[in-house]
C-alpha cells in the first residue's frame, strides 16, 4: 500500500449542483482508476453506485438469514413448549421448557396454529436485521466525520452533490487529483482536513 | 420544460406538486416548519389535546385502583368498549402502513407527500389501541404473563389461541412500524441537523440521524432495506387485522364464526384508516400551508381508495346477511334479523349502513372528492361508521348467549367513555408533538420525485448532461 500522499488530509471534495454532473464525475474518476471515494447527495441518485464502481450490498442475504432465525425461533419455541416433539426427546429438554397442554384433544404438535406467531417473528427479526444491518454496515452511528468540517458540505442534505476522493486512495496525489477534479468543473473544490 | 409540464399536469388535475420548486426550496419549505418559532395555533391545539389526555390518565388510574368493575362489561357481554376501541384504533393505523409500504411497492408516487404523516398516525393509533387490551386484563401489571418467558410457575402461553397470536401480531406491528418510520426519518433528520442554527438543536438532530451524511454506498444500502421493509410490512399489515378478526372468527359464536371476517376486517381497517388520514391531512395542510405538496390530487386519490374499500366493506355486510340466511340455522337467522338489524341495537346497525354503505357512495362524484370541506365531513362520517361497525359486531352477538336465561344488555359507564375520549387526547398530543419536532413530509423523497433528480448513464447519447 502507498502511504497517504498528504498527511493531515482526509481527501478532496468537489461540489456539483445537479445529480447528473455528480454521476458523470464519479464515472470519470472510476475510469481514471480512483477507488477510495464516495459520492454524497441529498437523496439516492440512480446510477451513482455503478458509476463509483461500488459493489452491491449483501444486505438482502443478511436479512434473509435474520428472517430465517425468527422463523426457526418461533417454530422451536412453540413446538418444544407445547410438547410437540416426540416423547423420547423429553429427556433432553429441560422440564421448565416442556409444557404439554391438552386442549380438547388437539395434537401437541398443532403446527397450523403455530403459523401466525412464526410469521410475526419472521417479520420482526427481518425488520431488526434490516435496520441494524444497514446502520452497522454503513459505519453509523458516527456523529462526527471529517467531511462535516467543510462548510459547503452542509448543503449535501439539501440541494448539492459532492464527490470526495480520499487521501488513502493509492492513486491519490494532492496536485494531480486536484487538477483532475478541477477538470470536472465543480462549483467548489475543497480540501477536507483529517 | 418543467414549468410547461406543471401547467399541463395542473390542467389534467394530475399534479402531485403545484407551484415551482427546486431542491433547495423543497428542503426549506418542509424543514423550516420545525425550525420556526412555535405557532400560536400549535400551542392551543397541543394544550387542548394534553388536557384531554389527562382524562385518559384519570380513567386508567381509577380502573387500576378500583378494578375492571368500573367498566360496563360483565357477563354475558365481556367485550365492550375496550375491544371496540382496540379494533377501531388499530384499524385506523393500517392506512399508514398501506400508504408507506404497499403503495411504495406499487410505485404510486402520490404516496410520497403523505407517507410520513400517515406512518406517524399509525404509530399513535397503535399506541392508543394497545392501551385497551392491557387495561382490560384486570391486573395490567401482569401483562408480561402474555409473553413467552421461563417462569417459576413453569407455564407457557397457549400458542393455539388467537389472543396470543394477537399479542405477537400487535407487538410486531408496533415495532416494525416504528422501525420503518424511523428509517424513513434518518435522511430528513440529517437535513434538520444541517439547517439548524442553534448548537443544541444541531446536536440533538445530529444524534438522532446517527451522523447520516448521504454517501452513495449508504444510500444504496438504505434503499435496499427500505424496499425490504416495505416488502415485509405489506403481508404484516394484512396479517395483523386478519389475526384481530380471528379473535372473533375462531370462536363458535353465531355471527362471528365466519370466513368472510379476515378480508372484511382488513378492508374495513384500510377504509377507516384512509378516512382518518383525510380527517387529519385536510386541516394540517391548510394550517401549515402545504397545499403545494399535499394537493387536491392526493385528496382525490385517497377518496377513491375510501370508495373502493368502502364497497368491499359493504359487500362484507351483504355476505354476512346472506350467510345468516343461507346457513339455514335458526340461530344465525334469528340472530341477524331479530337481534342485529332490528333488535335493541338495530338503530346502530341502520346508522352503520348509512355511514359506511350509503354516504360513501357520494365519492363516485368528482365534486365530493375534490371539495375538501365535503370530503372532510364524509371522512368523519366514515370514522363514526367504522366505530359503529365494531359496536354492532360485538354487541348484537354477545348479549344473547346460548341460554336465554343468561341474556343481558350492555351499557358503557362514564369511565368507558372517559377512557375513549382520553385516547383522542393521547393521539392528538403525540400528533402535535410529531408535527412540531420532525419534518411531517418526507423531504428527501419529494426531491427524489422531482424531474430534476433523474439521471441517465454517463456517456449516453445526452451530451451535456445537465438539466
């Protein structure tokens, strides 16, 4: 790995006033070979992830696993506490978990009746996995970030679009990267302190 | 070009935006409502709601001190105002999820400006609904007996009972609605942080938004889970009211034991929920000058949903009557005719047909869908009608159990009524707090919907690229 070219610098931040300019700039930066960079916008911009060359997220798979966990949890909880398992298993299940309740002679393993809680817990676990998975993978909560030092960046949540090439990028060179970003005709171009 | 489009859309009455806005003015128009100093009308509304909330606290305190006998419920009518109001409130909540999740999946763009508001309504309605089953337990401090946990008594919940399903459904629904609402809020909270001038306010919003900075990789994950949450909320909302209807339908009481109950309950929930959204949105958009975002087109669309679901509900009434006749069972027939339609509570049944079946037919006419005062009145009539529906379902059946020696009547006590009125206090208190402290329209989704936000792949034939 290259050492950062400019100590004390987080990266260079270019500001644009419309989403298309940001997509074009990100695309140019990717073609140039930059990798450690990100775009910033007040709303999701279509095609920006592709232009930046970032991979798709694995979140759907993670959320599926979360949902499956909820499904199995509810199934096992209901089956085992209702005594839905074979009697031979009793030896392996603690007494306090084993509560055979004869309701009008219905089978102990009445799985049809277990479906609603299974469904609800599947949904509940998926929802928790979705939100917390998104937060953790995004590296949040992080109330402070070097980008917030740049005055212009306040408008990233309102009406401006930013591209930040970070100093840890192997290709990053303070002068060359500056020149390159300047060639994309941004409204402003700022150095982001570490 | 944009102005021409707006003009054209206005001519079609199709506009989801009126006036000319850009990204910056959309942000300030929505967020500055929160950052401005407190309007006098808000203080008045909040104080009134807060006073009414005290009625709820008083009623609940008295209930807990004195016991469930302060309510009008007894044998044979064990389910009174508590269950009626529980079903009514939770049904109202369903429109919020429908607007935020189902309409998102169907790419209905008009949901954008009302989804935040409707989701907040869902949360607060569920909070009101949740009070009733808890209070009705008699010893509410043992509410945790409903949850599956290892007790020293070695007892577990009876998982074959719809009442336990209800615990799972309603608590999941409340939690998922909260998560979904919060997810939607994150980007707008970050925008509040950036616009706030006061250091403390900035810090509070900065913590609430988790330090959101709108990175492309973050947006990608955000959009992915927003869609996933919408996808799982859609069957969830249907399941919740289905399970609520199971509380009735799984029992063997004539008139409750019907397969029409789940779809008929879900349609009724959406019907009443949209009515409540209209009831709240009509004054709110006027008070906050948001007619440019919540346009007449939105009101028109909501009125159409009310009309459609109202017809489904009306069909449900028809099927109930037909099934009572077609069953051939004297119990079912007698119950329907002698007790529901023309019995001691018959007047409520007829009022219900008027409120839910006949008056909503006015919505076939464009005049009533776009004339906001009329629409407001109709939405209140529907809210009343849906309350009557639950009253009729519960009352006309419970009062005549199988043995005529145990027949009885139900009359709510003053504490039943106080508690019901009090939940409005809770609902509106929370709603006023919501309108004061968070942006009530999803600003980032509004911006995302504007034509200026659309991009095309770089290097495509559109040279120049800016628009």
